[in-house]
C-alpha cells in the first residue's frame, strides 16, 4: 500500500499544473462564456504528450497507464473541466476504444496519439442513453465490401473538432463499431444544445446519411469492448470530478478566510468549518476511490465494481462540495464574478460524460446480489 | 501509487478473519446480552499477537505495521465490537504511547507484558466535567519526594474494571492549562486506585466502562511518561493513532451489518419478489458497499501515513469522522432492510446500530474531528499565515 505519486506521475502532474496556471485559469472564464475556443490549448496539450497518454510509445503515444491519465485529468479539470472532458474523451473513450479493438493502422494511430488529429466516439443517440443496447443507427455491408452508415448521434464530445469518429451501429449480426472520416460525404455536424456546464467542451450532434465507410475501418464487435470503454469513461469522469471538487473546495476556503462578518473571517464560524471539514474529507475519500480503481484498471483489472463506486462517489461529492462552496460565498456565489458558480454548473453536468450514478448503483447492486462483488 | 497488501498484511487479515468467524461471531450476541467481558476472546487475541500488533518483537509485540493493525481491527470488530474496543485501547492508547514516549525501563516493565497480553491496559483522560475540552481536567498529580500524589476522578474508562495498567493524564501544575499536564503509567498492583461503578451502556456491552478514583494515590516519579508538562501532547498524539483503531472498529461493525442485510435481502420476499430486487433496497445496498470502501481507504491512508512517520493527524481525523458516521448510516439502513425483524433481538441488526453509535463519540466526537480537519484545511489555504 502506497499513496505517493511515482516520479513520472509527479512530473506529469506538475507539468499539467503549470500549464493550467499559465494557459487555462485565465481564459477558462471566457471559454465558458462562449468567447473564443480552447482549440489552441488542446494543441498545446499535444505537446505535453497528453493526447496519446494510453497509446504505446512505439505507436507514437506516451505509453502511460490509466492512473497517470486520471491524475493528469484531475489536475487539468481544476483549471477547466470542459477542457479536461475533451482530453478525457479523446484519450480514454475514443482512443481507448481503438486500442481495445486492436486497431493497428500505425500512421493513423500516430496522428491521433500525437494530436495531429482528434478522435471522438459517437455512441449515444439521446433517449437510449441508459441502455446502449438500442442502437438505431445502422450499418449495411455493400457489394464492394464497404459499409453504408445511416443514423443520428447526440451530444458527441469533440464532434466539431475531431477529424474522425468511432461510430457504433447495428447490423444484422449485432452491434459493431466503425471508424468514420467526419469529412466524408453524407456526414453533417451540428452544434449541440448549450449545456448547463462543461461549456468549454466541444459538443456536436452527428448525422450520417448513407456514409460509405471502407472495409478497413471496421472495428469489430462493439459489445466486446463496451465494458472496457465504459470503465474508462467512468474513471476519467471521476477524475474530472476530483478536479472540480478540489477547485470548488479551494474557492470556498479561500473566500471564507477573506470575507469578514461580525468582525472576523467567516472561516472562524463553526458552520463554515463544518462544511470545510466535510468537503475536505469527501474529496480525500473520492480521490482514494478513484486512484484505487484507476490503479486496478492499470494493472490486473478492476474488481468488485471499484470503478462504479469511485464514479458515484466522485460525481456526487463534486456536487455537494460545489454547493457548499457556493453557499459560503453568499450572494457573490450566485454571480459570474466568482468561478464558484462555474464549478457548481460543471459538477452538475459531469454525469453526461458517463452513465449517471443511478445506473452505476444498479450495476453494483447486481454484482452484490450474485455474490460477484463483496466488500472484501 | 499502489493498492496491494503485502503477504504479511494478507496473513494478518486471514488470521483475524478466521478467528472472528469461528470464535467471535458465534458469541457476539451473548456478550452483548450478558454484558460480560469477553475474557476467552481477549486471551486468544493475546496468543495471536493482536494486543501489541505494531509493537516491536523486541518488546514482546507482533512487530507488524499500523496498516496490519487497522486490518486486524476491522476484522475483529466485524466479529465483536466489544472485543474490538478492548483491542484498540490496549494497542493504540496504552502500548503506543509507551512505545513512543517511554524509556527502556518503562518498556521492559510494562510494554512487554501489555503487548503480550499478560496484562491489560486502560487510558484515563476524560473526567466527569471534561471530555472534549480535555485540558479542563481537574485531576492533579503533585510531586512529593520521589512520588507523585494523585487526586481526582477519571470517567468513562474503557476496560477500567479489568485493566491493571493505566495511562493517566493529570495536572502536575494546576496553575497552568495545557502546559501543566503530565502523563503517567499507573500500575494498579503498585499504586492501587479505586474503581467506580460500571456504566450501563447503549452498546459495546462486553467492554467495561468505569470511573477511576484516585484518593492520595502515590505513583513513583519514574513512572512519568515523557517530560513534565508534556502530557497533553502525549494524550493528543496518542489519540491521533487511536482514531485509526476506532475508525477500523466502526468499519468492522458496518461490514457485518451490511453482510447480514445483504443476505437477508436475498431471503425475504414481498409482493412475490425477493426484496433485494426492489430498486430502493438495491440503492441502499450499493451505497453501503460504496461507503464501506471509501471508509476503508481513508483508514488505510491514515495508517500508512503513520507507518511512514508523516504528520497523519488530519488523515486519522478524516478516517474516524467518515468511518463512524458511515457506520451509523450503514447500520441504520441494515436495520431498515430487516423491517420489523431489524427491531428485535432475534436478528443482530439492532445491536449493530447500538454498537456503531459509540464510534461517533469516543476518542473525539465527530464535532472535534471536524474542528481538527477544518483547521488543517484552512491553514493549508491561509496565505496570510505563511
Ligand atoms: C463507552 C465510552 C468509552 C469511553 N472510553 C474512554 C476511555 O477509555 N478513556 C477516556 O479518557 N475517555 C473515554 N471516553 C470518554 C469520551 O472520550 C468522551 O465522552 C468524549 O470525548 C466526549 O466528551 P464528553 O462526554 O464530556 O462530552 P462533551 O465534551 O461535554 O461534549 C458534549 C457535546 O458538545 C460537543 N462539543 C464539545 N466541544 C465542542 C466544540 N468546541 N465545538 C463544537 N461542539 C463541541 C460535543 O461534540 C458533544 O456533542 C469514553 C466514553 C464512552 C461513552
């Protein structure tokens, strides 16, 4: 048992931390108001090796593990959760799917891993979100071996910025995944609705109208990689939640030390101290659950639904901690002059990045009922 | 970062678990009902080295680390919460301060028999008039020749009836507050003191809680633990470690409550369905399992901090706060899942609620833990102080 970062993890965390201080903290406010976008920051993150974290060095990536990715995302999310959401999606969900599917087109993989092109994954169709089984998008094999893709996907992170998307589709033989060039004929990208939070994150709805996808871009059975991709989505969402939680805690405590009422800093009042203690404790627990699950995913594989436990805990504590931090700010917390309202909105929106806690609770409970996961 | 147990830690876990399964679980309800001290279990704890888990072998202990101690505490408390607190007090509140602050004479004379379980220890800080505000204590220890003369009453002392070695915290200089406090090893055979009435409690009924009455009791000056005036520091540092043990006790209680509720939820039917398949019951069970894991990691984080010689006070306060309140929530839900059967003694659910409740009170109430955590957190952000 050892809770220290190793040298590589520390180095990466520190480089993300200084990147956030220099390049994210200031513009984050503007990005979230829809002024300018974070495209440039994304390009710079490629320079830090943060766009191919899980891809092997041989294939042009950083060759690091899920734990190191989670640590980087938590740090990045302290500056801007929406930016972190894009980085998480590209690395863990999209590239995570490619890697799990055994994709071996080296030059293409290298372009994604080095950030020369961005990759997204379009799975959700809206109402089916909780139940990935009902895919209405279809793929039909053509005489020349290519696939014809038809359907509509909703709320795809990086949907406007990515050059390619992994798209899940139904065939007669079951669900498959295809790697689709988003500049191909028949693809329409539309900006998704503005969400409550994560506003820096690029989101698009994608429509495919008889899009021809070459046979070489067939990624196999979508169901076979679904649990790995879901685990990666959940754990990276948990990591982003940690960043939001830490940022909100810091905002609340810092404000409470400065704001004076009744002749003393409000930090001296017990109700404020109580909230501070609960937030700090929940953050610590959320971190430990997340690091442990990420460590398991990096080594032998997750057990006893540790990923779901981490995700539930991290997502829910982000909302609680952000709510307390907003309350500590009094009326000022309700204005956009302080970043705490953004943390509050981001915390509330995180659950769109992975299944919500309710779905994950069902997964845990099913495991418990069958004896598949105990608490020891 | 690395989350695996070592072979020794794994062995400690398995040893503790099989002892709990075979000897503690079958007797826990009777121990609660009769309120008798679990003497046979304590004897076995001694044989297993569990009364001095983190004491060097050189001084008669098992020579394991504090993480092993936390692991063993969880398993033992899962078997019997009363046995758990007796174990925790002997390890954390008695052996630990002698190990940390004692000289070789004191270690040889008391640490070894305590760690081997030939003697049993208690820790006396609280008084009828002072609990959270420990420095408000009234008991005095006045130097007179080669002895300190002790006068006063200590209250709520766990194992007070059975213990024959007492770590006593008292004012050696009543004109000072914190800085006038010293710590002593009081040997009941050498310096007999009075035992007050045994408290009748809500839970942990197999563990005795008594007052200790000191009426001109003479204690040799060589029994002083640490320097004069250092007693408050001894007490606070001791409690930092003790909180790991109590947090693990809370966790063990939560685990058995959860396990029984899970099993019950698979047996009981209503409306033609196994109750464990209702969404509401599932949600409770999933939350219980999640919070149990969170508590365990906080406890392990604190224990590893202690093993590494870090300043672990904030982490042990977090572990104690979270684990104790988690245990209360989990036991409450476990009782709820049993319905009416949770409210009667035919099942254990009501006992777990009663046993869990104490962990939010002793070794620093939840309120005191929150003060400790809030201060540490605020200081970390306070630029005006750095
Ligand atoms: C079964 C049992 C076993 C025990 N074993 C031992 C033992 O072995 N050795 C020993 O020395 N003691 C022991 N204790 C004593 C225990 O540690 C105290 O009961 C505890 O510290 C609380 O003190 P108190 O009961 O005097 O409550 P008080 O200190 O009077 O507190 C009453 C209430 O006020 C709150 N409060 C107090 N101060 C503050 C503050 N500054 N801010 C906010 N809220 C505050 C408390 O949290 C609590 O809710 C035991 C107690 C029990 C019940």
